[in-house]
């Protein structure tokens, strides 16, 4: 048995991962492909999501007014709109090249944030980082669905997403510590993990099958309505997520809090989302995906209201619970999209996450001027309305 393989003992496999795992893993199942793609996700999402944590320092250093905060974040997120196109390309090409190109672009681009000499160049760097994420995610999600199997697909996809959430949760704190102690220019050291480990990722990461010409074609009559509902729901959730990660640290700084303290808010929200991802994937393997999405969406709306009313240490507790509830839906959104488009899974993944994230990015362009005119608390309270709208949209999702 090779390193990284699980012995194919039916009793052991059934006890840990269920009978489907035992039945479908005869001869041993190699976990290294899952670990490698999850590590790549950690690198990609970590490098492309630590900007909010250091945004107060960027604004001060580059003399950027708060009214342009939405434009800065939109530049980082705008490339997500292209994920469906990247998904179409990934479905046609197969392989793994887009995954590797994406993680390299995100990591190297993210490292340049601290040394951008002007506002215009900063925007160009952020656009490049966003494009890296757009290239990475559709093909990576198709790879994970290919190596998953049986009734454990939700758990496998959740494991992959945990890699991204760990990156999104831990890198903001790491980036803020680097900036506080060494300055913005030192952010370039965050490219080192990718440079050192990318060869191992290349060695272990599997290739996804290309879409064949015999596969059924897309049909707007058949796929349009369920996809539109899913994208609408996911877009609302993305807008709330991006708004919280952008404006919570700014509100903290506005009240005299430290850069590291503001970063800890993001870290708490996103790190707690790891448990939400795992819980959502696990529950989706046992209950209706739609019912889990509706329940966690309702819980998210309630916790968001509580978050905006509390102060003191309880703030971090509520923020952690909110992160769990919000991120429990992410693996389910992808699975639902891939079930709608079973022969175009990269495209489905791009629509469920990437295009929806683009909707969230567009919302950020509106939030900046709103925050400048009516204040950051007003923006955060407006997220409650978006969360309630997401609950309504979830009730129209396809069953499954």
C-alpha cells in the first residue's frame, strides 16, 4: 500500500465513511490528490483575500478616501464574473493547467499589493489577483467532484472548501502582523509558500476529464430558471460576506481599534466558516440540500441582527456562529449547480461561486458611497435585508 492510501478494509471504511466508501474504494483510496487540491485552495484563497485586513493601512499609505473602498474591493472581486467563461474553457480542456495558473497568479499578484506605487497600479494588481481566482476555482471544483464518490461527495467538497476557508481566515491575521511589524512592502514574503510547494502540488494533483462532444448541450429552457435562482441566492450571500469582511475592520478602526484587532474579526468569521463548511457538506449527505440551505440561511439572518446589537467579548462568539451558518451553504451551492449541469460541472461551479461573487463585487461598488454618506453601521444593517432576501430565494431552489 502506498503512502497516503487508506487500507480498503470494508469494516474500517464502513465504520468511518459509510458503506459507499467501502464499496467504491476497493484496492485503497489515495488521499493525496484531495490534500494537494485543498492545499492549492489554501494558497489561492489566502493570497487573494487578505486585502480587507490591511485595507486601513493601504488607505492611509496611498491616501485613498473611504468613498473608493468599494472600487478597491470590486477590482479584487470583479474577475469572479468571468468564472463561468473559465468554467466553459475548463470543461473543454480538461487537465489541471488552469488550477496551477490560477494559484500562481493569485499568490504572486497578492504579494505585490504592498509595493504598488500608485492607486492605478494597485487596481491593476487587484484585477490580476481576481483573474487568478477566476481561473483557479471552476477547474479545481470539477477535480474535487471527480475524485469524490458515492454518498460522500458533500464531505469531499467540504474538505476542499476548508482549505480555502483556512487561507481566507488565517492569512488576514498573518498579513496584518507582517504589516504592523515590517510594513506593507513585506507582504511579498507571502508568495514563498507557493514557490516552495507548487512542485509537490503539480506532482500529486489529478487531472479532470474533458467534456466530450457527445455530452448534452446547455438549454436555457431546461437549465435557465434553476440556475438563475441559484445565482441570485448565491449573489445575495456573497454581497453579505464581502460587506462584513470589508466594513467590520473599518468600523473597528473607526472606533480606535488596532489593525490586528480588526483582522481578528475577519479571522474569526472565516475560520469558524471551516466548521460550517464541514457541517454543511456532512448534513447534505444525509438530508435534503435545499432544507439545509434554508435552515442555515434563516440562522444567518438572525445571528447577523444579534451581531449588530452586541458589544464586548460576546461579539466574537456571535461572529463565529455567524461564520459557521453562512459558510455551511457554500458546498451545497456548488453541488446544486453541478447537479443542474452534470456534464458541465466546471461551468456550474463558476456560476455558483464565481459569477455570484461578481454580483457581490458589484454590490461593493455601491456600499462604498453609501458608507461615505450614511456611515458604516448603515451599510452593515442593510446586510440584514440582503440576508432575508436570500432566505426567500432559497425557498425556490430546486429540490435535492
